[in-house]
């Protein structure tokens, strides 16, 4: 084998080795070709939206001078008038008079317009934040709640009056437990 063939084969081998090391199939090089991972961008956007919603809720509470507590899930609540009835428990039917607002102050639902709300505690069918709050109450209690969007109607809203990703404010009285 002459020297030119040996040099050519060596050059070809080096070229092949170099090409295979920079192949787009390698994960570290894929990012350079495709840009950042889109899921990382979504996480950043979601963190921003959650933070903005928390700031809106905090501002609402300050403006109204409400003395709210916060649960581990993010539910904000204030039992501003204590009732004398029994404590709410899963499996009971709760009946309540209520008003529901968007965080911007628009009234969207009320028992005056839509009738008394009645539901079985622990069965779903209502906002998860309402389910959580009702278990903190006694019959006759009056409460104010702020449900962040993840405890209210989430990403889709209620497809009627509550827009997507919207915190809601509840004021209600637990009038009866059956």
C-alpha cells in the first residue's frame, strides 16, 4: 500500500470519526441545533402566571382589609362569623347561600339569582377549594374565600361566566347540613 493511500485512509478515518462525534443524534448536540427545551419555557411561563395570580390575590386581600388564613393548597379563607351548628363532614349534604365574584370584582353567580347551592361533601361536583373550605366550617358559619385558579375552575374556566385561569372570590353562609 503506497503512502498516498495510507494518508487518504487516515484522513477518511479522522473525518468519519469527527463527523460521528458531532452527529445530531447525540443529545448534547441536539440542543445546539434545536434550541432550548420547550418544556423549560412552559415551566417558566407557568411560574410567572402563578406568581402574578398570587400578587393579585394578595392585593385584593389588602384592599379589602380581610384577615385571611392560607391553607397548604393555597386556599385563602376567613370565617368572619361563627355559627353554632355541627361541624361539616364528608358524606353530608351542605346547603349554602352564596355570592361568587371574579378577582376583578365582577359578580358572576349568587344564590339570589341562581338559588341555594346544595352538594354532597366529598363527592366533587363543586370547586376543590370549596370542598376544602366546607370541611373547616360549622353550620351557620359565614366565610369569605379566595380560590386560586387551580382550586377553582383551572385552565378552562367554567365555560360560562368564569374565564380560564381565573381566581374567584366566594362569600357564603353554610345554612344547613343533612
